[in-house]
C-alpha cells in the first residue's frame, strides 16, 4: 500500500505499510507462535483480516497551526505540522468531514493549543464513526470553557451540512501534559451515544468508552467468540473487562445468565442499553474492578465460561490465580497485547490451550488482537 506521508517521512505510524499484507500476517503469526512457545496449543487457526485501507473508525487529531490556518494531524519527526485529513486509513466520508472540521476551527476562530507556550484552547479533535449507518460522534478537547460559545455559534451550519454527526461534545483537559482527555464532558447535542451494530448485536459508544478500531475485523472477532462459546453450551457466563458488552452480549441468550464487569461506568450504561434492546433479562452489568470482583466470589457459584478482555497490561497474577481456583469449564481470553497474554497464560493452571486465532485489527503496525480458548484439563 502506498502512502505519500510515509514516503516523505512525515508520518511513520504505519511502519510496515510497504510490506504486503500477506507478509505482515506471516510475520505477526510467527511472533505469536514464539511468544506462546511451550504452551502446547492444540489448534492454530488461520489469521483473520480485513481491508488494509479505509477501515479505521476513529481519528485522534492533534490541532496544530493557528486559528486562521488550523491543521488537523500530527507533528512529523522533523517537527513540522502535518495535516492527515486524507489519511488512507479513514473512509472517504470521514476524510471529507475532517477537511470540513479544519474549516470549522478556522471559522470559529479557535486558537490551537501551543504546548511550547502553554497557550491556546483547542488541543484535539476526536472523531468516531459508526459503520452501520455512517454516523459520527465529534468531540472537541479544550483547555477551558472559553471556546465553547464559538463552537456553538458555528455548530448549526456544520450539522446542516453533515447531518450524519449525531453526538457532539466538549471534553475539558486543563492539564499542561500529553494527556488526551480530561474528566469533564459537556454535551452540545441531545444525543449522548452513538449506535453501532456488529452481527445482530446493537452496541453503544459514548465518550471515553473503549471500542475496537477496525469494525469488520471486530465483527469477526465477536462472532468467533460466540461460535466457540456456543460449542461449550454454558448456562452462565462472566464477561470481565466487558467494556460496552461486545463479547458477553454476543455469547449470551435468554437461556444463559450473563454477568458483565467493567470499571468504567459509562461503558456499563451502554451495555445495559444493549441488553435491554436485545430483550435479555438474565443479564447483570456492574461497574466494578474485574480483579476485585473475581477475588471476592464464591467458587461454588462459578460460571461455566469466563471471558476476559483486559487492557494492554493483561489480567495479572492475582486474577490468574482466581481463575485457576474457580476452574470454570472454559476461559476465553481476548488480548491486544500478546506479550502480557503469554505471561498470563503461563500463570493460569489446570487448563489446555485448545484454540488460538490472530485477528489483524491494526494492519501496517506491529499490533494485533488474539483470541484464545482455554479448556479445563481432564
């Protein structure tokens, strides 16, 4: 795949973009097999992949330049401000909207935040796209509330030109550090959630809720988890680090009790909406720390299947110990960091690694997702 920004050394985020996708997958598969060496995997399944361009549903753009000539993109290795509105990873409609947002910032006269001078207002523009309807959530990360009036002044015209924008908010990040978001979110639209749909499951995205960046591959990931779980015929499932409920809701049914645990309250609110829309009544989603939840449970009331989908740090030794002691029929482990996955798998005792499958959620990079099925050893 060709990229003028990469060729000009202006953006090096896709470090393997000049390597054919088939070769990228082979290299990632080799890395995974080396990390899991010695674990006696019963079945290695073929890697799952999707389009290598036009797939990404999130844009996290640094706002650079000046109020009269804003640039949405990044700072190049040479220190130059580079507009990435036409980055090939974004769908064409998303590219058009990003260009319009550069004009929006100019029309509103919002000064981009200058890190070197600790001055300015607009730090980032965060754009999320729903694949099911091509709708958007637009977030402005500001240093203070001073520019909100300017955004509100120009917003009606933007929404008239791009009615696909359903959610607009301002996130306040007053800290002079490279931290993307602050705690306070101010909604400028009545809608506060963006609807997505993977397979037959409605999912809802809110600000600060984690969501996969490659919708087509994510849909295949959830469907695979559903198929593996169906074969296990569970009566009860725990979905730990459940986020907005993608895994658990795919695996649940009216005959299966589902408990979803996630520390982020906003994500739990979205998961509850999805369960209600699906008519599932044997579901309980709670905002708790997953490790603390598992450590305080009675092993006599364990589920048949436990799903874990932790952040990059993995589940850690304490939760590995709890899972080993609970000894459910099976554990599904979805990981975005194969290094911590390998470490955790070696800490979980009493299980056979039945299946491993790589999902290429991040083409042109070193990153990838992995789904592992652990079954209780006989």
